[in-house]
C-alpha cells in the first residue's frame, strides 16, 4: 500500500470515528435530572395523600398514584424532602400533588402542594 492510499484510509477511518461520536445519544446525568425537574408541569404532578410527616428527618410518607417518571406503580412509601420547608405546607390526611425523583439512591419529593 502506498503512502497516498494509507493516508486516504486513515482519513476515512478518522471521519467514521468522528461521525460515530457525534451521532451517539447524549449521556444522562445530574444536569439532565435538574432540567427535567425544572420543567415539571401541573400535568406531571402525582396525586397522593399524606400519611405521616417526620420533620426531624425531613421525610414524608405518601400514599400515591403511579409515578411515571420513576416507572413506579401506586403504593404507600416514604420520601425524603428536597427542601424541608415543603413539609410545612401540608398535614397528615391532606390530599396533595407532588413531583419526585431518584437522587443518590433515595426517592426525593421535589415539589409538594395541597390538591385543589
């Protein structure tokens, strides 16, 4: 193989590698999760009922419907509160609408409001 053919082959291989890198889907990470949480709309909120509030540990127990963004069916479970002041907005027995995400292995309520 002569020098010109070798250079052409290397250039073609380099171009294919570059194209593959740009064609790859974007990686998901904390920035994506933050952007998704920031774009929460009223239709994305999940309906639930407050079963227990643990302000000392920044936790809330909610009986909830399906949480689509987490692929989770309806159930009763404990969530951490991203912002402890969210817990001051509700009391046990309240019907609520909320948003949740998984962060560092824990389920976290990122938005919480009394149901209208």
